[in-house]
C-alpha cells in the first residue's frame, strides 16, 4: 500500500514545514529587510521561512495528487 513517491513527497513536506517554522533569536535572523514598528521587523530568515512553508505546502499537495493518481490505477 506504500508508494515510494508519496512517502518521499510527504517526508519532504514535513521537513520543509518544520524548517519553515524554526524560531531563532533576532541576532541570528540576518539583516532587517523591513521595519513595521519599533518592536516588529521582517528579517532575511523570516522570508526564507515563508518560502520553506510554501514549498512544504506544495510538496504535501503534490504527494496528495500522486497518491490519488496511484489509487485510481487498476
């Protein structure tokens, strides 16, 4: 019942999603890209985290599509 492509995409999705939500102190997050107010800024690793979350969602969506196609095959 296990399909290697589904498992690979699902594992990739989990790794990307976990990588996207890693919280680091401000001193490790790189240079400031945009200042919202005196307490909130957008830094370089925040943008990378968003990109990883989007990629993880795409990988999970791809795993779902591969699984659906595999389940329909006779």
